[in-house]
C-alpha cells in the first residue's frame, strides 16, 4: 500500500513538474517575439525545468521541404549537429522527424537501446546515451513549421501525460510562431510601405468617418509645412485648410463612395500651406471598412504634393501659348536640321501647313538669293557662337520671295543632344515703309523738290564724277517773312510752290533744283562757271519781275543769290554749300537782286567765324553757357510728361546768342562735345533741384553730340553724372540723331542696350529727316521717336507731310515706342497730331523754353 502511495505521489510530482514546464513554455511562446529566441527558450525550459536530457528544434525552411537544426540544448550544438532532412527525398521518408511532420503525428521511441536496425537519426541519439525520444510536429492551420525533439537517458520517459501536455504546448508554440511571423511580415511590410511612401514623397492618412478622427504620417504634415508632433491635431481638422472652390469636388468624391461598388477616389485639390500659399495635393483614397448598410466607415490613402508639377504645367501651357500665338514665326529642328515643329505664324507667313513642313528641312524655303558661301558662314557662326542673326530672303509656298529677319539659336541639352530654334519676322512691310520714309526723307513735302540732304548727295555724286566742275547757287526770297505775317502761312506756302515751278522753268533739266530751308532754294549747275551762272541769274531776275497772283493779290518777289564754284571754292559738297551760304549772306547785306560769289577774303565770312569761335571757347571757361527747358506735354490730357534741355549763351556784350549761330561753329571747331558734357551734367543737377522744389518727377531730355556718343567713356560718364547728382536713371532721356545711329550700328546697339539696362531712356531726335535701317531700328533699345518740326509745320499744307507723320507713328506703335512731335505752334496742328495717334508734343503752342524759376512758377505741384 505504501508503495502504491509512493508511486502515486511520484506521478503527481512528475505531472506537476510537467504542467509547470509546459506552462512556462506556453508563457514563453506568448511573451517572446523573436522566433530564434523563442525556440532556444522553449528548449531551455524543457531541459532545465522539465529535467529532460536534451531538447532541440528543427525548422522547416522557406522552400517547404528542408528541415534544418535550429536549436539544441543539453549537448554542444556544434559537436552534435543532426543532419538536414528533406521531406521530398524518399531516402528521408522513414526518418522520425520527417514522418512526424508529414503525418502530423507525434513519433515516440521509449526504448532506443533495444531497437533492432534503428534509423540513423535514432542511432545518433542512442550513441549519445539517450534511451527515449519523442518528435512533436509543429503545425498551425495546416502550415508546417518544424519539429520539436525531446530525448532523455531514461527509457519510457514519455508517457501519455507527457504526450498530452507536449501536444498542447506544441499547439501554443506553433500558434505563437505563426503570429510572430505574421507580425514580422506586417512590420516588414510597414517598413517597406514607409520606405516606398518616403521615396515617393507620399503622405499616408487614415480617416474614421464616424468619429472624424484622422491620422497621418510625417510626410503628410511636412508637405503642408507642419510639424507632425506639434501640429498633430491639424490632421483631424484638415478640411479647414481646403480651398473653398475645391470643397464641392471633395464632397462629390466622398458621395460616390456610398455606392458599395465604388471603393476608390482620386482628386486634385488645394490645401493651405503653413506659410500661407496654396499647395496643390493629389489625393488617392480607398474604403477600408463599411457598416451593415454598406456606408463607408474608414478611409485610407495617400497625398502627393503636385505644386511643382502644376507650376510646370502652367509654364508649359504659357510656353505652348507663346509658341502658338507668337507674332514671330518659330520653327524647331532636331540636331540634323529636320523640322520637328512650327507655329501658326510660320504657317501664315510661309504658306506651308505644319503637316507639310514637319519632317522636311528649312531649305524648303530657300529663295536662291543667298549663295552657298552665305549659308556656310551662317552655320559657322551658329556652331561657334551658338547664335546667328540677320536678314535673309526666303520663298513662300506661293513662290513669292520675301525678306525676313531671322535668328537661329543652338540649344544644347544634357547628354549632348542638340536642337535648333529659328525665329523670324516678315519685314516686307517694314521694307516698304523704309523705302517710303527714305523717299520722303529726301523730298521736300511742300514743293516736291529734293531737300537739303538729297541735294547734298547729288552734289557729292557730281564731285566724285569724271567731270567735277560744278556751280552751287543758293537763292533766298527777300522779306518773305512779311508775306507770311501779312497774308498768312497758307498763302506763303502757295507762294513757295509757285516759285518752285518758276525756278524749275528757268533752270530746266540741266540743273538740280532743291528747297534746302524755309525760303531758300539751291541749284547745282554741272559744268557751269561764273559767267554762265550770271547769265542764268539775269534771266531769273527778269522772270521774277512777273508778279505772283494769289489770294486776290499781285506779289512781286526779289531774290538774293550766293554762288560757290568747284573746284575753286572747294571739292566737297558740304564745303560748297557753306561757301555758297557765306556768299548769300553777303548778298543779303548788300542789297536785293544781287549775285555774290564766294571769296575766302569776304568780310563777315572767315573773320566773323573765327571771332565767334574764340569767344565761344572763352564762354565755356567763364560759364557763360546755361540751360533752359522746354516742356513736353501729353496730347491727350495736356499734362507735363517731360522737359527738353536746350543750351543758351549769354554773351557779355551781345546778350543771349542764338543757338543757330553758335552751334554750327561749335560743331566745326570741335567744341560741341564739351558743350554736350556741360549740358548732361547741368541737366541732371537741375532736374534734381527742380524736383526737390516741387516739379513733377518727369524725365529731362538731353541732346548728345556725336563726339560724346563715340567716346569709350560715355557710358561711365552718364552713370557718374547720375550718381553724383542723385537723379534716378529713369528720369534721364538721351537724344541722338539718325545719322549718329547709323554711323556705327553695332556699337550703337550695344551702347543703347547698356543704357536701357541701367534704366536710362533713349530717343531718336528729328526722326524722318535722316536715314535709318528699319531692320536695325527693331533691334535698338529705344523709348521714343521725335517727329521733326518740318513735318509738323507742313501738316497744314496738302502734301506728303501727313503721310510721313502717319507712317512714323505707325512704325513707332509697331515697335512699342512713344512718339513726340516737335515745333507744335498751332492748335490745329496739335489736334491733327492727336487724331493721327501721336502721344506727346512740344512747341510754342504750349510753352517756349523756360528757366528753372519759370518752370517752377508754372508747373510746381
């Protein structure tokens, strides 16, 4: 009886220990998250707490058929390693561990010592002194995980109680392994998702529609300029940042999710950034959970910041619109010169549609006017400098040849890929306008005769011929001013026209007749000497005895005449004109109807000029020169828009000397540059003084001499005067003439561009009286064209003057330039200029040139 009690007691102790061991193993399975650590801890508990000699774990590999020893406790795992097993290998089919995992049944051997012909795996255990062993399969929900191996030195150690307990523990261990693997997979997937979201700059979010709660990752906050820790509550109130215009779109997207068949939405919306601007967000979401009625409960998705993409799209649209709607024709070629794209202006100008042009070469437009050498030079410049620009003649689809201003730019991309951009404008109309302006600029609009410039060119051409002998005769109408003042300027103009016809009848086709100023005419008589000229002048004086019948009046006019001969008095056109003028002045002083011939020793010719030059040099030293300012006003509104600085000379004995008298002397004597420097400095300083005293901030215009413009230090001088005076660059306007412009085109273009870049305004003075290429004019950095007063004065007379003015205004508009008419003296002139579209005007109708004090008295605000 006592033995049975002892056996029962021992069994109870074994069961208690077994339960304690199994319980600890189950707790470890729940506690530990690392599979390797869990396996080692289970085997340790079985050996140390359960008292078994050995415990090991064989793990099934991801290939699904290889069993590998993972853990061994009780023996040195390095010296006592069990061979790997293969569930698919027939040679391993009888191995207890393989059979346990394949069948799902526990394999028990309680007497290894007396086994006959044991399996090598069991023989290995017996060789270690082990007498009993059990192989417990670890399987969860049909997924094979591995085999738990427990062995002991005592036989019959693994009874039914042990098998029940170890089977229960194996289930816990298997479930724990599966759970941990799934958790690990989820964690890995989370890390991969986070990495993917970060790599894609995606902000992840999850929204509980029932509670309104929303959570988001760090990137979600960052794209709105928020801190994920400090601003965490913003996620829940994110819709307060939604642009009002995007609210209806978001509501519609959420409303569509009420349909159980729709689980996704995708929209672009704007959210307010922490810095105040709107961030464009591309939002994608999906339904995670619905309630019993199918309504969405939870949503999740991602946000992508597409602000830069939106901005790029806007820029691309702008570029595309600019390309399509540009007034310039545009053609884009690949590196081989094959056309890739053209715009609408290209189609309109050339007559070729985009479909006809793409895939061909620009040589399809060749007119044949340029030779192979021209194109070779053109492409050499593109290759070396990356750009070529110039005038070229091309042929339209219709066969018509036309001029264009073409610019070719090389575009080099990363990787070395090339494109070529061609931009051109059809300058046919400009060429026609240029030709018309040139024609008008060489003709006197009142009489139709050549003007002074055209006459000078004709004289120069004759002097350069094989027979340079020439007589230049200047004629002046005596007391013509009285005609204008007594009978009016209209009658005076008619008298000039009638006189022009009478002179043409006298001098015939053998001479060149021109109107060179208001009441002066010039005649060039090839091959004539003094005797021949005196004979024809006598005949003219007889003709002049016949009265002019006009406006009910009979007028008899007298002429004074001055003569210069080539080669006696000079072999240059300008010198002959100056000499003839000197002779004419002498004729005026000595009486009417007299012909004076130039002589270098004539009183009043050389001596007067020499005296004036000497006095002018002293005037510069004594500061006798001063500036006056003629107001410039808007033709619409009449308000002050600018001032033109004009030089005056206060002679100590003669009083104020007319600029018409001393400016020509200054130009001939080389003093005009010094005068120009004085006027630039004085005008800048005076403008600052007057504006400080209350004059409106309007630009002051300063006439620049050729010598100033051509000096290398002209730009630094202008900037220095601006800096020292404190005048803003935008309040200084530089005036140059057309002749100065064309003297050195490229240098002038560069200089004017530099002035404009620094804010200085640029105007062309007396526009229409000289010659300027419109092709170059379009490239100049200009602000204003000033219409010469001779055209304004002739507006009241039927003739080409109005056409000239209209053309100049149209040209200025096409170049986006301001126009100002000079010498406006009559209200009807101002009204006509306003009707023609002229912007501004200056002249005695508005004000004479005023001193600083007079300007302030009238225009101070």
